[in-house]
C-alpha cells in the first residue's frame, strides 16, 4: 500500500508531495487542479513502468496520431504515434524541469523515471539513428523502474514514439522490459469498461465469493437483483443479463440505466483488484446521490477484505457527503481520507482532511472542493 507519493515534472505537477495516504482516498479539487493526472501517475508507478500502461494513458487522453506507413513489401498499414510531449512539465522534451520522477518511499518503496536523451548524448540503443520514424529523430526515451528495469524507446523531435509493433524493428536485444506487476490494478475513467474486458473479469469472478459482492453492489440500485450472467457475445443490450426477483425472464443490463452500468464497472474492478490498486476518475458518474453512501460502504468493506488501495476523484458535494457518512459509520474511521488538491499558479499542494475535520465541514457546509 502506498503511504506517500512524490511527483516531479509530470504534466502539471512540478514538485508535489502527498503523505499519510489511507486505504481509501477521495481526491477533490477545482478543474485543472491535477486530479486525473494524480491517478495517472499512480497507475504508471504501481504497474512497474510497463510500456503498455504508458501507451494506455496516452491513448485515453487522445495523445496519439494514426499515420500511413509503407512497409517493405509495398503494403500500406496504419501506424500509431503516441505524443509524449505533454507528459512533461512545460510540454517540452528539453524543458527546464528535466526528467519525470514518480516515487513512493514509505512501506512499499517504488520509483519510476522517464528521461528523454537527445541524440547528441551517448545513446544506449545502438543503431538508433538508422531507424525510420517518418520524422526527425530526437533520440531516445528511457523509462526506468527502480534500479534494474529499463525500457528504451526511439523518440522523434515532435515528441512522438511508435507503438509496440514499431519497437520490434529496433535492436530488441537492448530493450529490457520489466517483469510486470503481479497485482491487479484497474484505472476506471468516466468511460465504461468494454464488454470484452468485463467478460474476462467475470470469468475470474463467477462461482467465487466475489460474485456475491458484485450482486450486492447492483442491489444498491436495484434490490431485486439475484444473479448476473454474461452471454457468449455482446448484443445491442450489452450482453449482460440480470435475474430479478419475481421476473420469469432475464433482463438486459443495458435496459437498467447508466447507474447500473457504472456500479457494475466499479464493483467488478474492485473485487478484481485484490492485493492491488483501484483508481476511479469521477466515481459518482451516473449514480444518484442517495445511493452513494451504500456505494462507499461497499468500497470500504471490499478494500479492507481484499487488501485493495483505492484512489477516487469527484467534483460532487453529494459524493463527499456520502463518503463522510459512510466513514462515520465505519468501524475503523482511518480506512478513508479526503485530500483536496489546491492550486496557486504553478504550485499544487495537497490539503488533508481528517475524518473529524471532514465531519465538521459537511455538517456546517464548509466548502472542501
């Protein structure tokens, strides 16, 4: 579990530190205060610098272009180029801030560094200058995890890197990939998980005690839910079926509204994150405020039972009030904390609210967002 986090030169964070993190952490703040970026940084760190997760983050931001690329056999195929410039503070490869550092030093020490090396420096990937990227070569992007794992990626002067297919054109004997995280870590954006990915998760959940946790989550919105089933393929109604008490035929999840879709995403990701991390951006999306206290109770219980650390963001006062109510009713009030990201100019700092302070703030309607 992460107890602290330091971010340097990652997107809007020049030099940021947060301490005393809890099992469940709710992150609030005004627009452009860095909430989503904060979740991204944790996602990259706990997944041990694996390049696929970096590409996933860039893809989710739309920081990529698709260009035609002519192969040697004359066939033209599409080639994805991912834009890395915006990962760096100042949006420059040679910026005044330098390399990106993301690290945690307490309880579970982790460290990730992303360093751009210009071509006039000593490059660690021989023959890099000869690679054809469809643009001028800047040098290499070195992604280091801890002291031993390292990924070396050719990078163009416009800040773009190729996808994994392109990397195989290089000297792969010099590409050292980390072993990959043994934990299950999930980052939920405001977009729902695809049917295909949910199906994979369900294969690991079905007929285990975790299945009942998912059913209980859906019962927050629809108390008559008894069972869940996935069809062999996705249909126009989502491919997920619910058995409702008193109904002779299953009901498609797609007919139950956006709230049901959101809660099944959160529940399935939560129980699949055992011994890992669950990150949820705008956790209250699609959920009616009267159901959110029960949602938080379920998250607190699941996080403790399955050893999951949760980081979630919200803009909603109702979500904050529900978080506080669930925390007040918890046997262990230390399970959750609220942190507000406060930005003044280029400086961003974290303001912690203890359970007692949060309780007072909610009762007296003191603005904490």
